[in-house]
C-alpha cells in the first residue's frame, strides 16, 4: 500500500464515522524510560506518542497494545490509564470537508525492551519519520506537542 492509499483509507474511515455521527476513538501510549519518552518524529518538525485509531468492536486497551506492536515493534507489558481528551479534527475525503469529533485515551505504558524500531503498517510512515527517545527539554521544541507536554508534566510531578 502506498502512502496515498493509506491516507485515503484513513480519510474514508473518518468520513464514514462522520456520516454516522460517531466519535472517533484514538489511543496514545506514553512510554517512559528513565528521563526520556518514546515519540514518533515526523519530518523533524512534529512529535506524537505512538498510537492511533481504535477499530470498530475493539477496546482501547486492545488498540493500545496493537498500535505499540505495529508502530514500534514492541510488546506492552503493563499499562495504566492516565486521562482522555475530547477534540475536533478537520479532514477532507475526496472533495468533502468535514469535522470529526474525537476522544483520545492516554495510557502510561511499560514495554518489554527499550530496543524499538519504527515499523507501522505498509504506507503509514515515510522515510522522514522516525522513533526517538526524547527528554522533556527536547519535546518542548515541537510546537504541536503542547497537549501531550502537559500530560507528561502532570505525570512527573
């Protein structure tokens, strides 16, 4: 699957959820080792916790374990619910613009090994995407990471 095919498939799913007036459920794995957090870096500009959409008939816990395995080739050994956040995301599918209502569930996770590598589904990530263990200071440099940064700050108080 190409990147364009992957993006089309996700946009179609989001559009179908919009038409059904359903909330799109997402999960994020806050994975910490020492003073660093595991994040996905996109084009050296944006950072995100590992995570993704919860599939139909899937629990958030199952989605969390699946996403960490798919994206980081890592096995979750323990997890703890942290918080959830409601938000809207503007999307476009074909020539239709729409707004998805979403909820993201954040979990603090432990993984079997810190030896991880970016994997993802075919077409999900491009060559400018990487996994990185980042300190709080490094994460401050990513402007899109404000909401997640607050979750981390509350975690380490």
